[in-house]
């Protein structure tokens, strides 16, 4: 995946905006991915502290919700944990009169969560897929205790849901017993309280649970969802986290996005629990 608006162009706009005097209060709206909402809110909090007179509102609702808001013009920036679809980009062009600009702003390992008491430490993608399709229903079938597996995950407006369904289930349906929850925090809460539970979500939320390593094949070496394995593309569920705008960002939007891509902004990515872009600034 490749950003269509370069880092250096953003930084140049950032410097230009920084050199211009502010006139009154400036505001920016950011909406979308629940995976990214904590990260976006942290970026906004620090940026507003450093730039009095700037108000940045960050809300979640899912990647699909943020993209819909970008299409209808009710947000300046859409946060998304999946790539925009071509038909969505076409809608932005038609309704907003500008092409979509895609800017990767962080990296993530989509993690598979289990209860801390679950002895299962690694699975293959095929095993994870079979579990969430309902073909493997007991933990004993994959080396765990003899208990029924309980499935938790995201709702279908979520970019994480879409990414997982595409890359793990290969667009097959989830099992009828799958419990869709409105946010990754809800998935984490469910798994922490359910020793038989399994869920998935961004690595930044993986607190109070165990994360499974993924084996490329049966008997293969387990790969943990670490930053090193994401940067090297060894972890199979590595992904970019995106900002999307209608047209090239300018003014406050460009200044803020340039700061997000700066060493300070990327340092906040690590603080929140996700992974910064490669040192070269290149996405996955």
C-alpha cells in the first residue's frame, strides 16, 4: 500500500502553515476507526496543548462510519484501519469534487486475543479461520482445555472486522455463534472475563489478555505480533493505519498531519501501544 500524498509534501505544508499567523480559533474534525480513536485522541490532546487556539475533535464509530463522514463532508479527516474501497473513493470525488488522499500514519499488528489462563500460545491462520467460521468449536481441538470456544469480535462497520474477514476468513462468513461488539475495548473486556473466549483487534488494546503467536504452517515457527515482526512483514496480520482526506490537506489540516508524521507524533504512536512507521517513513 502506498500513500498518495508524500511525507515531504506534508512537512512542507506544515512549515508553511506554522509560519503563518493564526487568526482566532481553528478547528479540525477527525472521525472513524475505533482501533485508532485512542491514538487520534492522544495526538489531538498533545497538539492542542502545544497550539493554543486549536480545537481538534476526535470520535470513533468505526472505519466505515469515518469514511461515510468523509464522503458526506461531515469530517475533515477519516481515520481507517483498512484501505478505502474504489467505490468509496469514487463517491468522495463525485460528492466532494476532490480525489481521496491516503496517508498511512502508523502500523498495527492485528492481534488474536485469548484469556491469560488459556494455555494455547500459537495457531496457524487456517486454525484461526476455522475457529471463527465455526469449524473448530472446542479448545481441545487445538491443544487447549476441553471447553467450547466463545467467539468475540467487531461489528461489520469496523475496518478491523473487514480486514480480519478478508485476510483470515478469506471473505467467508463468521460462525452463527460469533458475538459482534461495538468496539475493541468491548472485545478485550469480554475476553478478560471469559476463559473460553477468543477475539481480535489492534495491538494497542492488548492489555489484560494474551496475544497468540501465528505459525505460517503446522509445525512452523510461531511469529509474535511485535514491532520487529511487523516492520519486517513476518507477522502475517500486519497493516497500516490511515488518515484519509478529500483533496490535498492544507492549512491546519496539513500542519497537524505533518506533525503526526514527525518524530514527536510517531513517538506518541509507540506510547499508545501501536508501532511507528519505518524510519524511512514508508508504510507496509
